[in-house]
């Protein structure tokens, strides 16, 4: 019989190690916090959100998100703008430097992940992709927020040749 506890433990150790390797380089790439890095990546994909919404996407309270946006704005990475839909609401938008920083973050995050995947042959890579699709779908059932789950995703690489499993899970839940 298969040892579920061992597999779960291996998954946990792998997830933590991958997080440490990927996010360590990503945050050092532009000298921002993990939340700041996530905010820049999220804003580069979907700009012009309120500070409160940005906080929700990166897992921060409104007050913590406001402090993060203040820091990113002081560094010239984001700017506040009037909402294109409702002038009384202020949205956050990445500057050119912020979009460049997001690209550096994604490259720094992606390189160690690609290195790990490169250790697998083509069939193993396909199998891993299938397994991760199932795992991410299950995680969406628990987390319930695609923007939060994908806050540091390279959206282009996930959706170029297939459907994002997290986005698909969200569509099915809303459907």
C-alpha cells in the first residue's frame, strides 16, 4: 500500500524548498518584499486596481497594502491614478520601471523552477504538469481566489498553449 503521509511530506518539503529558491531570487532581483514582488507581477498582468483589491490579491489587509503601495510608489515602481471608471476612486498602476521590475521578478522566479523541471525527461514533465493541474484545481477549492493563487505566476507561460487550471477552476465555480 502507498504511504500517503510520506508523499504528502515530500510534497510539503518540495513546495517549501521551491518557494525559498524561487522567491529568494525574485525579491532580491528588485529589492522588494515578497508582497511587493507579488503586487508588481499582479499589476503588470492586471493594472488599475484599488489598493484594497491589490491587497486582497497579495494577501494583505487594506492598511498593510496601503503601506506597501506607498513604498513601491516611493521607489518609482507604481503610481496612483484616478479610476478610469469612477474618478473618486484611486487605482494603482505600474510605472515603466515597475513593469520592468515585474519582468525581472518573473525571470528570477522562473529560472530555478525551469532548472528543476529540466531534471525530468519529456514524459515526466508531462506527467508532472498533469499532476500539478489536479493539485492546483484542488487547492483552488480550498483557497477560492485565483488572483491570490497566481499572484507570482508568469501568466503567459501558463496560458499560451493550454488553459490555466486555476482560472478554469474559478470559471467552473462561478459558472
